[in-house]
C-alpha cells in the first residue's frame, strides 16, 4: 500500500522533473550543450537528494539525527562541478556561463519543490525562462551593431 508521504514524494519528484524539463526544452530549442535531459535530471536529482536528506536519515521516531542541510549544501557543490565542466574558453571568449548558471538555478528548483515551496519553484522556473528568452532578445537588440558582443 502506498501511503500519503510516498504520494507526496512522487508528486514532488514529478513536479521537479516537469519544471526542469521546461527549462531544458528552452535550452534544447536554442541548441545549447545542455538541454532537455540534462536540466530534467538535475532538477529531479536535486529533489531526490533533498528528500533523502529530510526522510532518509532520521533516527527512530522520525526525529532528525543530524543536520539535513549538509546534503543540500553538497548538491550545490556537486552542481558547481557540473557547471565548471560546461564553461570553456574558445577564441578568447568564455562560453557556457549561462548554461552553468541555468543548471545551478535548476538544481535550486528541485530543492525548493522537495521542501514544499511549490509556488516559489514554479515562479522561479518562469523567471528563468523569462531571463533566457527576453534577456537574450534584449541583448541582441542592444548589442546588434556591437561586433564585440557574444
């Protein structure tokens, strides 16, 4: 029998995946190095690690026997390593910073969902999409004639 906590966790993992997928779909559409699968997996993984830190390591009786924020802080470190792998120097230009930042913020969305901050996670996803779409257009409009702009 599946209890209500398990249903809640399934929902959280699914929502984290859908939000990560929305961001990844935009990146995929723009043919970026990290796309649909990467962003979805980062969000799902961050959600699951956070859920495990909350429920997986409690003492008898459900009391937390350690600092659950330790795992969350390690998510940030791990995502930092993934992001560092995305940043490259090509022809005296740094590339991949936006992708690395997108992966980093997508991890925070997975964490927010698993902590029950659903509306904040949805709002943040919308804001990230706005940054990727609207600010890209604004950048092109502002720097259209600037040959030094990436």
